[in-house]
C-alpha cells in the first residue's frame, strides 16, 4: 500500500494532547487488507462501479480520549471523474451514530476557539495597559510638628502645632518605561494569537471537503470521529462507512484497550 501524504497533518492534530488517548485499531473484513504506515493501521478495500474500480482505504489514529483521526483515501480507477462529498464518512456504534467532523465542522470549532482566545487576549491587554497607566504615580503622607514661643500682654507662652499632609507624586520616566513594557507585552500577546490562528487553520486544511477525483488520480483527506462512551475494560466495535459516487465501503474499528 502506498504511503499517505497526510502524516504531517496527523502529527499536528495529535500533538499537545494532555490526556492519554483512547486506543483504536482497524480490522480487515473479507476482501480487505490490513497494513501499517509509520505505525498507523490502514485497511485497504475497494468498490466496483459500472466502468471500473474505486480503490479505497481508511487509516485510524487516536487523537485524545474522546476522538480519533481517520484518514480516507480514494484512488479513481474508472474512466470518469468521481466526486467525494464532505459528508462521505459516517460511523455507527452499538449505541447509535457517532459524530464525524469534516472541514466545515472542524473550522467552526477552530473559529470558536479563536474567538475565546481573542477575548482572553483582549482582557490581558487591557490589564497590561491599566497597570501601565498607574505606573509612575506614588503617594506620600506625613506629619509636621511646629513649636513657637509667643508673648503678649498676659505674658509668654509656647504654642505647639501638628499638621498632617498627603499628596501624589508623578515620575514621568517610570511611567514611560512601564508603558513601553505594556506595549511590548501586548504586541507579543497578539503576535502569538495570530500565529496560533494560522497554525490552527493550517492543521484543518487537509480535512475532508467535496473534491472531484479524475481518472487515474487519488485523493486523501482526514476527518475526526467522536468515540463512543467507554465501557469499563471493554472493547467496542464501530462501523465506518465511506460513500463515494453511489458506492459504499465498510470498515470495522475497535475502540478501547
């Protein structure tokens, strides 16, 4: 089986997961072949059409505890173009249908993440600016004691007075330095936000979208599949269905230890 060209995409998607991912493995049905590509299990199958053959394959890799990444590949061995739709992959467990997320759904998730990240960055930037605006100001207070002798018709006397004072001082150099630091921190904050946005969208670039495959060509893309609720110590079977141009290929996946 030829190696798929989405290894780098899969690595981006699988990186940074804090929890231990749920194991997944594929099983070959009758007429299918199981092989491995860089440690990732792949099953190759196919579907006959009226004017040729569609070579199909599915590779599965865990992403985290609740999702798996599925890479689908279709090679067109017919005499006419075939189109794979964005919703070509579906999945079913014994408990019911499982959500499969292709390009549109994954991009929607990414846009939501970006929105919350931007809100957080904005709050942090406002905090930096407010802290900088208070810099340079300092307050002071104290007490002054005055003692004096006075004389008059009645004789001499000593007068004692106590005065309390307070105020605010401003250090322009300290304020300017604080503002420069805040500006630098805010610039770095938004640069990081832009970089994360670009990386997030690039990682989804290879997700499944509607695509026409011409005779002799092949196409590979990925989807993410929600895993069924885990049972204590049990392995669950999931059927993955790939529909292309009126044909169906069924794959079997085991989920769990």
